[in-house]
C-alpha cells in the first residue's frame, strides 16, 4: 500500500509544481525540450497539434490514478491482495491516462485550428492592390476569404507594374508569394 501512496502523492505534487512553474515561468522562454520546444508534446514527432502518451501530463495522470486506485482497491476485501489490486490499478490507470490523452488532444485539435485561409483555394479569387506592385517588383494585395480580410505580398504575373486600388485576380501562389494579373 505504501507504493500506492507514494505514486498518488508524487503525481499530485508533480501536477501542482508543474502548474505553478508553468504559470510563474511561462514555459516558452526556456530551452528547447521535447517536440518543437514544448515539453508537453512528449515524444510525438508527427507535427500534429496535441500531446503523446509519454507527455509529462499524461504520465502524471497515469501515476496519480495508479496510486489512487491502488489505495482504493487495497481497501476492498475482495481486491486487497497485491496480485489483484496492482493489475486492476494498472488497467484503471491506463484507462484514465488514455482518457486524459483523448481529452487533451481533442481540446488541442480544436484550439489549433487556424484562422488563416487555405491558400490553395485562392487561385482565381479577386483581390485589390494595397501597395503598388512596381515593374518586376513586389507589392501587397488584400483579399477576403471566410469573412476575414488578409494581406499578402504579390508580384504581377507578367512583371508589369500594377497601381494601388486596382482589382486583380490571384493566378498562383508559390510559398508566401502571390502572383496576380489585372482584371479589366
């Protein structure tokens, strides 16, 4: 039963210290730890927003749940044997850790959705010149997508100058550079 108490206390202390340190120090100014500089991302290298099973938060959930369930199961007459309480605690802790993982990833995937437009769908869309495009140079366009106004650097498709306020059509996008042609 002592191992269950140690796991429970360690998990709770880890959670409390993480919350206080994260609140006090922010976490983004520290050195790069884990995926993309975020310790919460664990070992997941997929680039998908969220956390992995091996993130500190999920592991703390597992350890805390193992300790708490172990204490509960060791107090019940039918499950007080370590040979019964330990497997039940482990199974319950895995279930709780996966539930926490699912909840966190659900929240992160919803909060990580971008307000940036999908660039591929912009070809053929009208835009207006905000900053004139000099001959062979770069200017700036403004376009609206999904009720949001965006601006982007732009070049004239033929390399000709395009004056401010003119309406243009987006012909292609390469990286962050938009190519446009005048609409007549």
